């Protein structure tokens, strides 16, 4: 059964250039049955959004700025989110914004048992990020490459991808501790469990932030871990296990 999602977009601070990749990403997590974007459509800065709404079946919600200095778009989006919550027709929400004003909304939706996915730019404040179950930076959606491995070949030279974060000792420690948290007596941990716990500990953890399409090649690139592929008797797919090196 598909997970029904309400996608609510803050048109005032999310660029329209990411819409195609953003909707493809959202489709990985469920069926976007509600798709709305909020803004004052009389303003010129939303013109680019107007051109892509129809082809993506996103419903524009007009919100006038009645008071100078106050963000009426945020208020309208929050009120709609609560109305959708009480209608109980969706299983989760996707809040598309880089605005910390939605921190309390994300927390409230999770308190009600709904899954909350946040999508925003890397400038998004930490409180909003950690208030979500998962947070995805839109910059990595533009950089997605099926063969991504932190670099691309141009003229025989290896070139670092743009917007790729460095794997710092802090990131390595986070992965190492998470492996220990779910490991068996021999120190081996199922990589799927590691990935799930990493997401819970740090909602914006994503291997794509570091230039890797999946967690497995990212782990492979770090010399602190061992990886083992095991045959699954109930499936043709192999299971990946990982442990910390001594």
C-alpha cells in the first residue's frame, strides 16, 4: 500500500529550478496526493514557479502579505498543514522550505504520528532539520549522477563535484559509533540497520552529501571499516554487513 504524502512548498524561498528532481525524490517515499505551493502570486519573483506548476500538477495557493515584515505565506502553510493533519487522509508530510519558522510545525506533525520529510537548501537552520524524520538538501538533487563517486572525469583529469561535503573525522566517528550500536557479538552490523539509525541520529545524513549515490560505496571509501557481502537464503539479493576495523 502506498504511503500518501502532503507536499507543501514555501514558494518564497525555494528556487523553481529544482522542481523536477525534487518531485522525483519525493516519489521515492510515497504518493504525493496533496501538492500545494504558497506565495503571493502577484509578485514578480514567483514568475518562474508559474511556468512549472501545471506540468507538475502543483496547486498554487494565493497569500497576500497583509502586514509589512510579516510572512503570511508561512502562516497559510501552517494552517493548511494542520487542516490536512486533522482530515487524516495522508500518512506523512513533505515540507519544502529553508525557513526555521516551520520547526514547530514539523515537531507537531511528528507528535501526531506522521512521518515528516524536509527539503531545503544547505542554509536551512539546524532546528528545522532535526525536527524532521529526514531532511534532504536540494543542492544534492541537482548533482545526482548514477555513477557518482565523488569525482568526474574531464579531459583525463579527476574533478571534484560541486557542493560535495568532505568526510570529516566527526562523520567517521558517527558511522563507527552507529555500527557499534547495532553490531552483533562479532562486531558485524547489517548495513540497512546502520543506515536507518544514522538517519534517526542525524536527519540530514545522506551519502549523496559526500558525493556517493549509496551508503555502501561511501563506507568502502573509508579505510576504517570492513565490508562483507552475504548470501540471503530467502532472496537473490546479497546482504551487506559492515564492522569497525581493529
